[in-house]
C-alpha cells in the first residue's frame, strides 16, 4: 500500500491527476471491512477510476500449485465481497459502469468503452491490436521487423481477420452485456437490420425473473448479481 501511495503522489507531482487504481477481490484473509478500507484508500489518494477484479487461479502458475494452503474465500464469500464492492464504491463516488470498473462521474475509460461498444480502434507498434474497417489485426511482436516496415517494408501480422457481420452481432451482445448502459434494442436493430425481441427477449425475461437483469426505459442491463454469473449468461 505504501508503494501505491508513493506512486500516486509522484504521478500527481508530475501533473498527472487522472489516476486509475486496481483492487483484487477474493484474496486470502480478505473481508468486507478490509475491502472497504481499500476503497477508502483509493478515494483518499484522489483516484478518478477504480477497477476491481476477482482472483482467478490459473493452472501452471506458482499460485495455483499453492491453492490448497491459501485458504481463499469460497464462491459465496467472494460473491459477497464483489457485491459489497459495488455498493461501497458508490458510497465513495465511484459509480459502476462495467462488470469490474467504476469511475468518478465523467472519468470512465474512453479506451475501454470504445472496445465494449464495438467501435473502431487502431494500435501502432509491435504486438499492437486494431479493429478497423471491418478487419481485426495485430502486428507481430518483432521490433526490428516493425521498424523496417515503417521505413518502406511490408508489415507482418500475427492476426488479420475479416469479421463476418453475424459475428459482430454476437460480439455486440457479449460486450454490451458487460456495461451498465446495457443493450439497447434500437441500436441493435439499426446496426444489424434484425429484430431484437424474437432473438433475445425470452432469455432476458428469464434473467429478470432470476434477478440477473433489469429493463429500464427499454434498455436491458445486468444487475450486480447478474454480473457475478455473466460468463454463464453471455455464454447462454
């Protein structure tokens, strides 16, 4: 925590005041009280943006090999920590706008929103990814080759794929479901020239009945409870 505080102080001293801080949820020994202190710590440092990620143990990592000795919170305890984070972040002025992201008003990540709203973006440099002109592509992670191409050579790509319209349709739903702003049927129908209700309405109504989603002014979005099981919902 001391290192984080010094880093923020140095950023502020350099004239950078738009600071984002990350929290991990589901750590050993973590409680709602400790999470509350962490959120207050971020507010006190003047952060404008907050991300809160659930710990996931990946096979093949040192942490995964120690999983039985870590005494991590179970799924119900982790869910409680997440739901507490949503409410406590709001009390500290960080409003949720995506599954794992919270911001002071007007300080939502423009980069993230562009991605989640399926808008175009262009990346430059070795390993950079882009989604532009209906094509998703990425440069190879080779600095010398990139420099040579920039001086008149041929760029090399590790990915270069034309995305079919139907796949865009699915991505629009998957990414939009991550946002508090949610899924607007009018936007869907304007972009894809297909009716929204016959495809999605029956499933969304089931989500509403389970407390996983709500409809506000004709726009559908998941609740914090729904965000907890978003992978299953989006996969459904």
